[in-house]
C-alpha cells in the first residue's frame, strides 16, 4: 500500500505590529512571558491580510502548496511524503526547484494604519521582504528570522524598483500594497532555507518575522469647551499603543492617552516631516 501523504509547513511568516502588541511603554518582547501574554489576543488581520501574486498562485496549484493565514501571520504548507519508516525526513510530493520564488502581497485595510505606524522614512511601496540577496536593491536587509528585530521601515525601495515591480506584476496592484514578501526555496544564511540541498524539508521549517514599529507623537491636550491648549508633552514624544498605560501628568492632573484618530503632521516647505502631534480634547 502506498504511503500516505501529509502536509508539512514549508515556511512561516509572523507579522508583528507594536501598536497592537506593546504594553504601554514596554515593548511586547521585552520578556518571553510578556510576549506570550500580548500575543494571546493578537490578530494581525485586524489591520492587514495576505494573498499570493497571480504568478505565485499558479505555483501553489502546480506544486501542491497551500497558503493559510494565522492569528500572527501566515503559513505556506506543502504536500509531502515521509522518506523513512520513522517519518523523521520528509520530501515534497512535487520537487521544488531551489530557485522557485513565491511572492505574497500584504494589503492594509485599516484606515488609521498610517497614523499609528512609524513609516515616515518610506517613500515608495511596497516594502520588500526577501530571504535572498538580489542585484535589485542589494543593500536591503534580509527578512528577519524569528528572533530578528529590523523594523519594517528599513525595507523601503527606490522609485525604480517600485516601477519594475509594478510592471512585472500587472495583475497584482502592487502600488496599493504595503508589502511584498518574496521567498526562494534556498535562501541566504542560517535559518532561511525552505528546502535542503537534497530537496528534502529541513527538520525545522524557517520562521520569518516582519515588525512594524508604532508611531511616537507629541501629545497636545485642548479644552473641549474653548479649544485652548491646556498641556503639551513637547518636545517629548509618547508612543501610540492600543493596550497598556502611557502616563502623562502635570502636577496633580493625570491626562488620558492619545488615540491614533487625530494625528497632525508638521512639514517644512519641501515636505520633510518635522514633527507629528496627537490632539486630545478633554472637558
């Protein structure tokens, strides 16, 4: 009787956003216990989603690969067959060429994403996350492995690369996309290979991470009655977070935390961002 097929994770991509994950001023990954706690109720689909490009969609069908969104990111699974009696070695049912490239588009659907995300230095989208080096944008950092900490803003591309990506993927509306995750079966460096040189799957599948930083703003407090400025944290900034406490006080008065609903950008005459403010009205 033929051995049964099974499904194995080929790669996992975690998508973290500190606006949703940090506990007030405390980074969510400051300790393993806090990270576990903050991830318990985290769903990245609250602000974005993923889909394969048109070309990758064909690759998925032709190679028995499957894309699945998870609470913390997404997985790529492959139909595989055990290569030994103990089922400790697996190989994809359909061989995966080491140069096979899978591209996934991340689209943001939260209208406030720009308000709470620190992406001010990015001028051209999509952000490009790869597990391999390339002659196009050779200075781009590789996508983080699970323990990496490079922030998403470091993956910005040039206008020329943006134009090339859009032209080469006409069906995917990349101009409207926030990020493109591009994975080859054989990546660069430790922990970035989806398959081994033999074509088998590694004992542990690679885990990548994308980390969006949250925005810090100057918090200005105004009277809800006459609109006068009551208090400001200027020149100090405070982080925008969904959870936890960020303290602001003056004397015996404690002020509420800012929300991402009202963020004001102050720019110079050529459009360079100087400061960002959060406006908070209190009675």
